[in-house]
C-alpha cells in the first residue's frame, strides 16, 4: 500500500494545495481520501483523471474535503465506460453529504436524482469498518468543530495495510490527545493535522500544542494541513518525522 498526498496544506493554501490523499493498492487501484475544491487542479500535475479512482472516502463536509466531488460525480456519470465510484463515509454523514451537494448534483434534465445516481454508496456504521483491495479502514470520529451542543461529523481513519502496518490519518481535528491517544499508541505511523498560523483557530491541532506530545508519539508523526510559508525545517529537530510536502508518497 502506498499513500500519496495530492496537496498537504490548509483549506485556503493555494501553494501547497488542500490535504487530499490517494491510497494506492498493490492491485493497482486508487482510493481518494477527500476531494477538495482545488483537488483536480493539483491532480493534473500528478497526471490523474477523475476516472482513475474507483473509490472515494469523505471525512467531513468542509469545502476543502468535498468541493471537488461534483466534478468526479458528473464526469463519471456521463461516461458510459466507467462504473459509479464507490463512496465510503460514516452512515450518519451520508445524508448530510447529499444536502451539501444537491444544489449542483440535483440538476439532471428530466430526472429526480439522489447521491446513489452518481456513487455506489457504502455507508459505514459507527465503530464499523470497510475493506478495499485487502486494506482495512476504520473511521475514527475526531473533535473538529462543536456546533452549539453537538460535535459536527468528522472522521479520520485507522488504515491497516496489506502488510499489517497501521497508519492513523487524523483528518481535521482539534488538539485532544485524551480522546485519541489510544489511536496514537496503536499506530505505526501517524498523519496529523497541524495548524501553523500565528493565531490558533481552535478547530485544528496547532503545532505549538503538538510539540507537547510524548517523544514516542512525535517520532511516529508526519504533519500536514499547515499554512503557506511554514518553516518545515523545525519539525525534525522538535522530534517529529517532519512536515509532508505536496505530492509526497509513502510506502507502507
């Protein structure tokens, strides 16, 4: 299994791109983790087309994670040579995803459509898992944004490769080690949301807070979702594996 970052930056980072990932199986198939607004412009540099992905996983509903889904939906829908891509996400997130996309995707001449018109929907139950090309994926709910009195849906992934290597991809999350330390401990490698802005947003783990984690945890951790002009050289000296760059690929 290989994981490649399409982009590695924060939501509005036009230099490093948004943090969308490609999981590449040993069989040659590709699964896209999140599909943001800038996704396909950065995909062009990697020579990928929308039809190169048989599956998509969505972690949550912010535009840097779903803004490019309309493109993959329409281009595959009107292409009779490809099957509908599989769409994986938490089962309670799936209806909200359609509400977010319906304004554009609901406009097919002469038809009333739903999400299943475009995707082979594979909702995953809470604490459930799915398997794709011999790779196991377990969605892990993270605390990203509190809306009033409830947590908005956001789900990272515990990914177990064909070789048994565990990779914890946090997706967007606040700094909350008490909630996810168990997953840090289980993982062989960690792909961690890391804000680097001078003012903390409160909805992303900030680099200054991540530095307080144990040396053991930091030694497994690659950082992404940072702001433009981040000084990436400091991460290794602070005990991390480093900052991810756009297009970086990891072989697990």
